[in-house]
C-alpha cells in the first residue's frame, strides 16, 4: 500500500504555482494588495501595458490631439475624448503648445487638457513637452506639476527654436536627449518617456545615419519607446525600423499615421514637418483639391492600406494616429482595421479615473452617477480613496462648490439651446414637470424641441435608466422629479451588455434606487406611506436648508451595487452614503439656480418658479433593500399619489 | 401655486432624524465607524447593554460559575460555557478563588477561565476579584492582566480574610469599597464594576442599615450595578431593593437566584454564607434529603415561583443564577420562565469573540471553521483584525504551533475513546477512509462505535454539512478525506435556520467549498480534470512540505460567504485566503500526527500508516465560483474517480 506514486507537483509544473516552500515564507515575501485587482490596466504603467499587449499578440492604437484655442473648443475636445476613448486607445497624447502658455492653469493649456484626459476621462495620457528656449527650473516646474496632476508619461521633444537665429546654449536644453536625461535625473523612473523618431531622418540632421545615432542616444538616456513622425509609404517605416534595430534600438517603435483629411491641412502639415508628399499622392489630390469629402475618402483608403501593410509585416503592434482633433477619418480607419473596440464591459459601473492616487478607488456614492467629473473634481484633494468599503473612508470632506463652476463642469449646451429645451417662459411648477417628463420620454416639448440634457445630467438618458422609462414618465408628470435611478438586479452575468461590469465569469447585483425632488406636500404623504415598508425601504429626505429625515441606521452607508467574481473578494462600487448625501444635496439644489433659474431675468416669473422649487422642494432618495423581489419603489410612489388624491 | 404647505419635518419629527442642519456640520460631528454595525451588542459595554435591555422592557439572565480544580473539569466547564451560552445569558461571571492561584496562567485559574469565556466562547464575562490580604501591586497586576486579556468587567469583593485573627490594615484593602476606588483611580472608566448586595445584610455588618450604607458607599465610589447574595424568599429581595432606593441607590440591582440542587450543597452554601434556611423549606427538604432527584425538582419549583414573583413585581429585569457549575436545574428554570432563548440566528456565520480588540472583526479564513478556538488563539497577538475585507489585513502572521497544544485546544475525548472511534489497529489507508466515512454517516464503525469527532473537528457534523452528507459519504469511501465543506447558497433569507446569519431582512450567499486530504495519485487525476473547469473552480493544493499548486490570481482572497442586509454595506465573513491556507496547512497536517498517530506505539503499523498519509497526501481546497448554478465540485470529484478507473 505504501507506494511511491507520481508526484503531482512535477506532473503539473506548468500550472500556476507560487513555488513557495512554506507558509511563512510565502507570507513574508508577498506584498498583499489592499484591494482586489479587478483590472490589471489600472495597476500597470504604460510601458508595461505595451509590453503585455505585444506579448499577447494584441494590436492596439493611440491618438494624438493638440490643445484647443478657445474654451468652447476645449469643451468639444473633452466630449471627443469621451467618444474616442470608447474605442479603446492604449493612450492618447496632447501636444505642447509653446505659444499657448502650455504649462499654465488655463482651461486650454496643454497641461490642463492632459489633466482632464487623465483624471476626468480616465485615459492613459502622454503629455508632450519641449525644452528649447527654456530654463531648467521652468522644465522641472512643469514636470512637478504634471506629476502632481497624475500624469505619468512625457513625450520629450526639442521643439522648434523661437526665432531664426537659434544657437545651442552651453548646459542648456539643446536636444530632446537633454530633456530625457533631465527627467531621469530629477524624477528617476517616475515617468514613462517617449521620444520622436524620424523615418526619413530629422530635416535638420546632418544625415539619416546621424539622426539614427541621435535617436539611439535618446533611448539610451532613458526613453521607453518611440513614436515616429508621419510618413506616406509603409516601406519608409519598415526600413527605418530595421535600421533602428540594426544599431541596437530595441524599445517599441510606433508608427505615426496621418490620415489625409483635407487639402489645406495636408499642405500646412507638410510645410511644418518639412516632409515631401510623394508624387503619386499629389497626382490624386491636386485634381480633387476642392472636394473635401473626396480627399477624406482617399485619405482613409490610403491610411487603411498603409496600416494593413504595417500590421501584416509582423513588426508593428500598435498604430499612433495624428487626429488633428478630428474624429471621422481616424475612427473609420480604426473600425475598418478592426482595432476600434467599443467594449460595453466596464471594469466598474462608473468611469474610473487614471490618476495613480485613485488606482485603488472602487467605491463611490451613487449620487454623482451622472456627474462623475464633478465627483472627481470635488474629491481631488483626498489622500486616500475608499476601496472595499465606503465605511473605511477617513476623508469624507468634499471640495467646496466655489471652485465648482469650472468650464469643464458646465453644460455643453449654450444658453439659447437650454432655453429651447427647458422653456423660454415657465408658467408654473407644471411646466417644470413637463421638462422632466420630456427628458425621460425623449418626446419633443410643446415647442417641438427635444430635451437632451438636464441640470443634473448633461447626457441623454442612460440605457439602464431606459429600463424604467414608463414608470419614470408617469411619476415625473405628477411632480416626482427624478434625477437618478437604477433598477434592482438579482445576479445578472457580469458580461450583461446593459448592467454588467467587471471581469467575466461574475455576477452583478443592484438594489433599486430612486432619487427625486418633490414638494413638501408629496413628501408628507410619502413619509406616511414609507412607515408601512419599515426597513425594506431606506430613505433620506432633505431640503435646501439641510433638514434631514432618514430611517438609516446610524450613519452607515448602504451598498446598492455589488459584484461577485471568481477568486476575488466582493466588490461594492456604489453606495448610498448618508454623509455624502448632504454634500450632494448642496450641489443638487445649487444646479436649480445656477443652471436653470439664471437662464431667466431676475424677478421674472420663470426665475421665481425655479427659485420656489429650490427653496421649498425636498431631495429624496429611496433604496429598496429587498433586491430579489420586484422593485417596490413604484408601489411606494403609487401609494403616495393615492394618499394625496 | 406658490403656497406654504405643511412642513414634512415637523409633521414627522418622531421619525429618526439626525437633526443636522448642513452637510458639512453633520460630517464633522460624526465619528464614522470603520465597519458596518451588524450587532449592537458587540459595541456596547455591559452597563449599556443592561440599560438598553431594561429600557426595551426585555428580561434577561446571567450565570455564575466557579473555577474548576482539574484540567479535565476545565475542559468540561468550557463545553458547558458553549452550551449554556447558547441560551443567551447577558453575561457570565467567574468567581475568584484565592486558594487556587486565581490570577495565574494555570488552566484552572479564575483569570484563565474568564479569559476563555470572553475570547473563545464569546461571552460577556465578569471576573470576580477579592482584595483583602493583598497588596496594591498584586491587585493592580491582576487588573492589568485582566485588561490585557480582554476582560472588561470586575466584581469587586472584599473576600474572606485568611485566618481567624484578621485586622483591618491602615491604607490597606479592608473593604470592597477600597477595591472599587482603586479600580476607578488606576483604570478610570475602563472596567464596568459590579458589587455585592446582601438582602439580609452582610453577616459581619453591625446592622442591616449599616450594611445598606456600606453598599451606597460602594456605589458612590464607582460601582455600576449590584448583584445580591442568594435569598430564599422574594419579599426579602423586594424589601431590600426598596430600602436601597430609599437611601438613594439608583443603579441596577440584580437578584441572585440559587436553585437548590441537593441537600449537601445547600448545607455547604448556607454554612459559608451564614444564611438561615427558612423553616418551611427545611420542612420539605429534611424528609427527602437522600433523594437527589426529588430535592432538585423541589429546588426548581421553588426557584421558579420565586423568579416569577420577582419578575411580576415589575422591579426586576434580570436574574442572576448561582449555577454551582451545573446545568440542569438552572436551564430548566430558565426554559420554563421563557428566558432561555436559543436563537439559531448568528451575528456572523462563525462564533465571534468578545475581546474588545476583536470588536470590528468580521472576516476570517474558512479553514478554521471547525476550529474557531485555535484560530482565536493563533491570532490573539494581532493588533488589527480584518473587517470588510480580508485583503485589508496587514498582519497575516499566525501564532506558532508551539504554543498550540494548550489544554483547551485538545480533544475533549480521552485516548481510550479516540482509539475506539479511530481504530485500535489500522490495517491500511482504507481503515482511515472508513473512519472518515463513519464520521460523515454517523453509522457505527466495524467495532460498533460511533465516530463523533475527528482530529480536525471536535464536534459531530454541522447541520449545514449534513446537507452534503450523501455526496461526502461517497467520496470519503474512495479516499477523498473531507475535513471542511459548505454548500452553495444563492440568496437565502438571513433568518434561515440552517445557513442564515446576521440581522433579519437580509440575504446570505455562499460559494460551494470542499477541503480534503487525498493521495498524490488522486491529486494528479484531479489536476487534469480541473483544467476543464478553468476559472469556474479555484483550487489550492499543498503537501506537508509546502509544495503548492493553485490557479488563484495573485494572492487574492476569494470571498465564499457573504450577506446583503438592509441599509448596510456588504458583509463577507469567510474567505479562502491563499496566504492563510499555508498556515492552516501546517496545523491540518500536524493534527494527523499529534492527535491520531500518537495514539499508537512508535514503529507500530497503525502509526506508520498515519505517518505515511501525513508525509504523502495533499491538502486540497476547491471553490466553485458559479454559486447560482448547481455545485460542480461533486462532478469534479466524480470525473477524477472516473479518470482513475
């Protein structure tokens, strides 16, 4: 009986084994993470992501933008970040605009645009930085600021010297390599550094070979990867890549792709980059130079065939697109290449921020569900972000509203448009009910305009909320003015296209939630009705003065969204937190005035109606704790209306 | 339209309102707890619990025990704590036994018995302490030790002076009041202090009135409540209580109830307490003094009618029982009074410890499910206990096994009994399979003995495990030697009598779990089978040398039991933690040798068989992550056996 049998360990050494030989050793060696790793992406630096994608044989793309000139253009660009971010770029980059005060706090500066991309849009972002004509202190200052804002990647460039008569300065920043060295000296390994490669050689270089040697210097000084200048023929890049490898450059080299989008932009770019457009391209473009659509179509086909050739070579894993801040051409190329991956699956039910401080964040109050940028802004000073439990958060202090009306938190729509949607002239509370109802139904208002946004929600109704549309319409018509809601979910697969989130193989759950403004008359009836439901329904009811009625035990948060995944602890990304609700209350009430009432003249009846609602209505949230049963919140509302009749 | 309507706040001011007038104020004032309060009891001190129960009109009971003389008696007493603890006493108390080295580390000392009650049995405990003939330093030392062990309540007594010729010492501890003052001086408000009251006056007091004054002194010196000496007639207590109130004693006064359990114990007690037994009781007892059962029946009836009269008076909310370390009489009285509340509902799926340090603890690894005392012992040095998430735990270092074979962690059964259960002589691995199978089925082994415990489980099979009995029997017969398991649960009410836990109105969930020892032959086949299940089944497989095979991502714990409750964050009280598993492995393998192999002579075939298993088998745990589907672990095992055939 006591036989030696085959040793299972050796039989299956290919399976994942930590190889530790004893419990205590294993424990001492391990650095235990304080949060379940839901999404490796959030924990890796860009160069690691790149390596992992390459090793997995994955193909990827990235997008380049330049900072806008006006605040309005910035608002549009940020919307574009959100839309193009949905396609799954590995990163985006923002160019450095020396003429535009690029390191300043202006809403249009390179620094602030990159900050928005990282923090508010959750995009891995590279900030360009040029060094010529700048002092060491200026540059260190920019880098420190970038680090503080959560930027982790720098594209180190020389930049174009100001004036014709530029001379190299002794000990100054004369070349990009000086900037690379400076970053590594001052910031060690904190930043991932990208440098530029010139497939045809830099126009100012003595020779193609000399330029390759400069590139090698930059890499050896500490650059992590290379993005190339645009080029017009795939063989240009492939030759360049082989030449780089031949002299010992082993880091990733990413081709820069420029889909031709118009005659003038091409001429402009060619002038700036001192590149020559091949004759065969000129031959096509010249005859159609006044037909924008035709040029764009040609540009898309040209880019497409070049990208295919690059990818088919097996040497290229990622493509970098010079978007010129436009969407159509790049998106089309990406979609036709099959690289555009609009993955409806989310790591968490809300959009995560890419700031390294927020890496572990996995719980937020539900109140800001439609205003995530506001939430990120108001919590940017926190040192720790809740993970695992909201209850663990030791810093529930939200940023003041005074800083809040930053341009990127404002409505995207101009005043005229808002007036068309929300009413040129209000005749009573019922006109307000009407606006809410139109927003829910998607039907035009009585003047024929669709209501596509509300002060509490800058976007049309979420797909998930659509599940509740009929009920929402009914209650808004009668003055229960809903601003946030979610249906109950009793264990749907984490891959569910509407309510799913997190890794596959899991299950997601929700408690039904409803948040609305209502008159004190409705609230009085509601409170009578709620008695009957006891602890099944938790409620928080507060007016603008902060008078607060609740049946929540102590100040405990209520988890209303959670997920169970293979081999992990439980994730509960949204909670109804009583303390945060009182901060949200200030914001929710302020939006009535700041976004809506102020559309009208002072003392005008319309303004007074909104002011009255602001002063007298209550903000209510309801949670149905009994998630496996049918959502009872509609019954609560029906009972309330019945009591009022 | 703009009318003043009734103000909902004033309309419902009786509902729970935090009354805060603004968000920020409310947040600053609140001390946010780091863990959801599942059970108010765990966060209150004894005097608060007493007050809350009294205010709620709840009636309660408490139990007094004395320290045992022998280690065997201590093992029995601890089992009694568990059994009587199930009836729901508000607290137990342990008397101070000056002759028995009461403050020492001996397994039978008052200190260590009280420590066991608090830490291992989770009982709110009062430790008696006497002060006469002791130095200040001795007493302070005892109190410091009590505090360190997690004891929070002291019954301050004078004690009986040693020798006949006792004289009061100047500045010494001459009366209980000196001890009360000393505790308050040295430990401020840390301890809840109880003092003794004498319904007939202390036998040494000058008068009944003088004794009342002494009692008042003790209360005014800082005592929180009073427990009385036993008495034989309810009117004795009720008069005493009125007299106490008349002189200004307002703290709770708890009557001490002594169910007469035998002629000799009554005589002994009466002699010690210098009480007089009323003639009508003597008249009943004397004629039946040799009939123990008759005396006990009479004692139960007498106690019962006295308790009823006390409770009916409306002046008494709690009853304190002098158990004399016996169960039957007290339990019967409590059951007939309706005070014995064997609540199958548990605050968490495992027995919580009452040590204040462990108040927030709400996550444990599943491995110690059947050995909670061992888990508590091995983690007693931790400064923080995991709450919310195991992943947050920064101190995963488990206490060494060297201290582990403390008497109260040993099997309750003597060697002879274990040999009868586990086999006087083993003939091969199959004899071991047979023992495991008999433990599961409850059928007698081939020698006619039932196997009621195993080295890994000192108690018969848990009700929950019974749900899996048929499958467990089948696999143990074939050498998959199960030591821990749980079925999958997809949202049963938290009040479910078998798998429920936590407050009512919630839902509990489990992932199916199976843990067993198996030969390397079985493990080799199992690993092949597991490939097919991919991430659905997480496994950890380890042998005594620590060779470890797993498919768990990183070192992340897997939550296998969790609950969703109204108005709370999610609770996940048991996890499969890869790091802890390697500590548990040491313990689980050691039990083969320490508890089983050592029953046999060295070099004997029986011992060698166990030693072989210890050296060559693997410890395996499996989790089926897909909790809403039918448990696939039995299929995994069946597939494994099929592959082996």
